C-alpha cells in the first residue's frame, strides 16, 4: 500500500509532501521532535491537504484504511493494557474483528523471536526490547500493509538494538511491507532506510535514496545536522587522502574498501 501526502498543513508543517512506497523502508529524520509521528501514524490533525492511498484520494483517512496501518510507539509500554500477553493478543484479534487464532499467535511470536512460554507472563515484566517486539507482534495480527515505527531504538542497549535492526529487515523481507521509521538518530536512518526524508524546523531539507546523505554531505553540515559516522569517515579520507571510498552502509563493507585501497 503506497501512501502519498500532498500539500499537507498542520500546526507544525506547511506544504508537506511525502511518498511512502510499497515494499520499501522509508526513514524520517526529525531532529526537532515535532509530532510528525502522530501525523503520519494516524494521519490526523491535518488542516489542509490530500492523502492518496494507492490510486484513491482522501481528505481524511477512512477507518477501513487505518486498520491496514500498524503502529509501534516510542512509548511502547503505553500500548500494553492487560495482565497477560495472551490477553493482549485476544484483544488485538477482537479489535481486528477476527477470531482468536493460537496458531497465528505462535507464528507471530516465533517471527519476533519471543518464546510462546511468555503468553502467561505479565507484559510489564519484559525488557524494553521485548516490549517493543511484543507491540510489533500485536500490530501484525491484522496483517497490516504499512508498519510505522517511532524511535525503534530509544533506550535499547547495543545488543537489543542489533536484534531489532535484524527483525525490521526480516519483517520487510518476509512480508514486503511499506515500513516507515521515524527517529532523531541519523545513524539509524542511514543504516536501515532505502529512502530518506531529513526534516528541520517543520520543513524537508533533504530527500532521496539514502545515498543522498553521502552525496549532499554539505547540506547536512550547513544545517548543523549530525553526519553518520561512516559518511563522515569516507569524506575525511577523501578530503585528507584524496581516496574516494564511496558510500557504504555497513562497517564491514567500508573496511573492505579501505583494504582494497591500501594494497
């Protein structure tokens, strides 16, 4: 499901235009901590503009469309309301107008790498990373076509973060979802997204496939936006050693480039 926002106006944004393509990971870097996540996730509070879902045009998103959008909040704890994880799933199935299906629950639990033994546990006994995985699992009950994840790595240690990165890539690959990541950490955007929007002061200052972060390095510098470490290193080598390493998204690929150029 492709989502297009055209000439959207809210209290924070003027003339906002974005496209979220199907079977893609789009990253939104929002330095100012505006409520872009609420606008994107619920497509509410829109004073003016057009929303396109595939080839259909709306001024306000219908409920039947919104059920196709899964959402994981930065405050995932606030999306948990019941005393057991099984009860959370039962409520999710009910809200989706579906009969409780334990086989589906087991399938989803395995996908997000949570033991089915957890079904009898109180969700609030889980770690921060596990709660995010649980909320993600609950959002998958309805087989969404779009998944929006707000600040997926906030408060996580490095191991939990690696697990969530792996999980996001797996879900996108297996389910072919339109995934939208919203964060104020540009490292996460650079590492995960196929297409990026860089926002500042309520406007888009940069957009394109993620290589644009490397190609438009000067734009980020002029806007005082933090540069991803891999991009900064590549530009340092180019500036100081006149060696063009190109843009790489993983440290192992960058190391291989360095080795090739050092021989």
